[in-house]
C-alpha cells in the first residue's frame, strides 16, 4: 500500500509487510512499515463489506475507492517556525524543515541559509551591508547576537554556501546542525524578546494603580 510517511515525510511511498486483524463489521487494523525509513504505520480501514477476512484484502488498500480509511497512526507532526518570527522568515524556515523531513539535504541546507539571511536582514534593516558575512559580524560587534551565535552563524553560512555552490552534497549531519542553529538563532532574535516584552507588559499592568 502507499501513503505519505509520517516519520520521514516521503510522499506516496510504499509500505510493505502489511498484516492486520479484523475489528468487526468489515473494519480492519492494518500494520506496515515504510519502504524508505522502516517507520511503522497503522491504519484502520472500513471495507464496506468488500472483505470479511484480512486475506481477502488486495491491491493498494488505502487508495481503494471502495474502502474508507477511518484513521492512520501516527499523525505527522506539523512543521512550525519559532514563535513571533515574521511571516516571510517563518515560511522560509518551514520550507527548509519540510525539505529536511523529506531528506533533501541540499535543498534543506540552502533554504536554512536563506532563512538565516532573511531573519538577520529583517531584524536589522538599519545595517547597510549586503554581504551576509559582514552583517553577522556587525551584529556581534553591536552586541545584538552573542559571540557563540556569531561563530555558529558563520558555520551555517559556509555550509549553506557549500550546499549551493560546492561539489560535495550536503549531509544529514550538516542539515541537522543548520536546522538547530536556525531554530536557536530565530528564537534568540525574535521569540525571546517577544516573550520578555509580554511578561513586562503583564507586570506593568499588574502594577498600574486601580482608578
């Protein structure tokens, strides 16, 4: 049978080793594993009277128009950007994370680099430099990012450049590093300041004397 894998994100991938058992009234629980990552999948299917025993099921069970898929487990986790990130930056991060889930390492690394560049430009439009390298260093000089984030951002920049222009393919390890750096960088630049401001506003409201 075929289905989108909730583990690795492969689209319309095959699932093999299909087995299962009847739940009654022509409803079956099916068990299978993804051919791409071996992740397990469970589906509950109502055959509408088309099969009374598991061995009578045939073909692509989940795509059979005569069957009704009642549920599929596990449910894929939604891909989200860190909170309070501008829409354009969030869309770029989700695009990168989607490529990561699908194991498209080159595409993911290139998209993470773009996400970092968008994130830094959006939060510092006053810095008039066009090179990402100089923007990172200027932000560190002005103490808007920490030295640790500066060093890690340069690593992401270089890895992204390699994925875009290099001869070697990006790797899973490189992609994981870029994913986590982007997440922490956007959290530091946008999420934490937003959370601090919300708490300060709440405290200020509590301290306001009643009329």
